[in-house]
C-alpha cells in the first residue's frame, strides 16, 4: 500500500477528523480511509461494528421527546399482574 502525506491541513478540518476518529473509536489513519471511502462510494469495512454504537448521540431533543412519549407506556406497572 502506498502512503500520502497531507500538509497545511486547516485546523477546523483537523479537529473534525479527530472528533470523528474518537466517535468511531478508530485511529486517525483508519478514520480518514473510512471517510474517504464512504465519500467516494467505495465499500468501507474499516472499523465496521456489529452493534448500534454508531447511533449514539445522533438524536436531537425532538426525536428524544417523541421516543419518550412513544415508550412511556412501558414505564407503567400493571399492579394486577403482580398480585398473587
């Protein structure tokens, strides 16, 4: 595999790459490869997970409120079910 060196990387771009690497739990190198692969339409298998961790932190307040309302019924206890 060949290597590419990036020079004069703008600070905002560097910060965003580092943030994305932390979010994905990958090295900077693997993150850059994954982002470029995704953006250019290549199938990226770098750091692929088999869980829902990629969804963490993606909801806004409106989505959270909607989910909370939709699942509120699961928080209620049916007392008749617990009687002997």
